[in-house]
C-alpha cells in the first residue's frame, strides 16, 4: 500500500498587484503574500491573444519566483480575444469606449492564463481558462452609464463582470467560473495541490 507524500509547507506568493486576483485567492483561505511582477506586458508582433496571455502569466510567475525561489508563486494574465484581436486593459475612458463599441453584439473569448512556479522544487505548470462571453448590442448611453458607474479601466476588455458589467452581457460559458474576474480558482487549487500546497 502506498501513501501520498506529505505536502511541503512553502510560502505562497501571488505575483500580481490586481485587487481582483487578491480577493479571489483569499477565497481559498490559505495564507499568501503579494509581490509585483514588474513584467512588460507589451504584445509581441503578431502575437495571438491566447499566446500573449500564456506568455505573460508564465513571465509574471517566473519573475517573482526569481526573487522568492523557495515559494510557490502564482502568475496570471487575462486578454480579451475578439476574433484574434487582443484587447487588454484600456487605461483610459476613450479606449474603454472604443473596446466596448467593438465588442457590442459579438462573442469575445476572455483568455485567462495561469502559471504556478516553484524554483526550489523545479515545479512549473501553466494552463488556460477560456471564457466565452456574448455581449448585448450596446447603445452609446449604455456604454457611458456603465463606464461612469464602474470605471473599469484596469480590466481586460473593460469588462468588470463582478459588477455592473453583467448588464452588458447576453451569456457566459466557462468551466471555471472565476476565470472571467481574473483568476480561475478551480485550476489554481488543482495546481497548488500539485505543487504540494495543502488547501483543506
């Protein structure tokens, strides 16, 4: 009869400054630290949204793991994929208006990538949670009212789904419900367990 080895008690570090990811990870009720990855998020020439999200999630985890080699580090990134066009964080009101006009009446795939890395143990896993979102046909006043209420300028595709952003949508399809907010917790829990972190 074989038994599983006991989990190693390593520090967990969230490699992100996102308040949304911090709140989501806290739902797993494990102690963790937060560190800014300091990664350049500029897309490479011709880089597709899925590849961009995966590359940045891994880069963020690796950058923080280089400073915390004994820790289990979580990196994540989200890119809105509109028929191959990558929509990131708008940053400004005008860019948010442009993004929402583009997405109006269309299906957008929110590519949420996740990487978990531990340098000391040599552990690395990367995964992707794709969320299909169908937007309603949005009128200009809908867009303005939403942006004034939520100011979602730090959200990929200007979509703050945990708030009034739900009023913009027709439907959401996902196998990992929190992925649209920015951190797929089902995958996160699975990868943390694989890295030796005890959750329950």
